[in-house]
């Protein structure tokens, strides 16, 4: 039985849930705990690694994009404690995100002859730009905007610098009680991605992939590297608990956060 969803995004990055609405969404899903894992940001309203909010335990987490060679992966940090090195890294990442967003918006407006209503500020994500395109007079909805206009390799795609895996891992390990690899079977080279878990604490085993996948390679990595098996829905809306972990596993996660 899923009691903890350890991969949820809020309006602090590209999700639609606020912290105030999170407990109600968690209760509707039958959850006891939720990890807030916003993209490249710590949540300003979460000041401790664990916070009790209206009967729901909120894990302060983060999803950090990193790269190693040609491989781009996401790391999940759980039980965030703000450190100077983490703050410095995230400020750099957000500065790069803002500059990239400005360039994308300018390209879209020039390409389509529209004006986009979007706040280009820290926390900006391509999803925000896609939503603005959808709201504009452009002949694109959110999905078409992502797939045909601003996604990787598209006419208005703009790359941005991404932290190296080793730096991201070190910074998160210093700031978090547990650091793992997110959705390992989503990457173009899952074997290369899973090899990185030799240097991590955990890996996301339970995840709502778009199609059926064989999780045996993930289970093999868990056994080989003695990893904690985490799980979450990667929710960007209020539909929580589409994937997660049971109470016994969450107790293990919680103990690592508080260790």
C-alpha cells in the first residue's frame, strides 16, 4: 500500500499545487507523507528536512538536473538542509534558467508574431512558456509547443548549462540525508544512468512510466549497490500516489533523512 509519494512538484517550479493545498491532495490520495521535489529549487516555505502540515509529513526535497558526458539525468535529494554550497549552486542554475527563458520567449515571439504573457523569473521552466504559448494567439497548445517549438532540437530550443554529476552529487550529499537517481528507465541510456547509482544512496524504483517497463535492471542496481528503493508519481498536478512507497520503506527513508 502506497503511503508516501516522494516525487511531487509545486508552483515553486512547474507544478500546479501550492504548499497550502498539498495536505488536502495527499489525504485524498490516502497518503501519510509527500516529498516536495521542485526542479532546481528549494521551497521557501519549508525550513526543515521534515515538516508536519495538517497531519501530513512533508519531506523537503529537490530534483536537480545534472550531466555526465552526453548523458543528462535528474537527482532527487531528500531531507534538504540549506547549505552555502547548495544555495550558490541553485542561484547559478536559476540565473541560467532565466537567461535561457528570455531567449526562448524572444524566439517564440519573433517566430510566431505573438506576445507571451509569462513571468520570466527564478523558477521559470519551459512548461511555463508552453502554457503561455497555449494562452496566446499562437496555433499551438502546450503539447505542440513542447514537441514542435521549444523542446530539445526544436526551432526555439535554447540549451542551458547544467551542473556536472560529480558536483551535483557532492552538493546534494552535503545538504540532504538521501540522494538518489530519478526515473532511471526514462533516459535514452538507462544502463549508463543506473551505473551512476554506484555513487548514490537511492534510486526511484516505483514510477508511473508512460508504458510498461521491465524494472529488473533497477532491482539489480538496488541489490548491487545496497540502494534505498524510493518511488513517486512525479506529480505536476493534484493527482498524487500514482506511484510511491509503502510504510516500511518510508520509515527507512525517514531514518536516513534524520540520521
